[in-house]
C-alpha cells in the first residue's frame, strides 16, 4: 500500500477507514448472532416465502459479505469493485428491507459515501 499524505489522499484514507469500521462491525455482529438480524429480512422475496432458517443463513452470508467489503476498504485491494458493490448492497438494504426509516436513511447516507469513494479513488 502506497501512502501519500496530502489533504486529498488523507481524506480518502479517513473515509475508507470510517466506512470499513461500519462494515466490519455489522458483518461480525451478523456472523456471531444471526438471531439479532433476521427480523430485517423480508418474509417474502419475489413471491417466495422465507422461513427462519433461510433468513438466518442469509444474514450469515450478508455478514461475510460485509466483512469482505470492510477488508477491501482497509487493504485497498479490489477497492473499486467493492466500493461499488458496497453502494449497491446498501441501496438494496434501504429499498428492500429498511425503507425510509431512520436506519434506512442512515444506510442511504453510507451508500452515497461508498459511492463517493468509488469516484475518488484512481485505480
């Protein structure tokens, strides 16, 4: 990792670190205890009903995905790919799960922060 310490690059590193903390916290939390998160998974998805076991597995997989995004943000590896995937991920959570609730608006703001990172990085 090549560290440059001008204002622009320092801002990008701070943004990456802050976003990685969020993804890492939620990812680890979902991996360790899916029961705290299954209420966020919709009961019906594309006309298919989802039972509690499948919801738990979806939360676990989502947690792994969140950790992978966090590791990409921290390491800078595949940063462009995972920043756009993080944006799509957070937008879909807002639309399909949280809606325009306070938590949904928070995730919407985080989604646009990840999208800004996509446009700020040069690789």
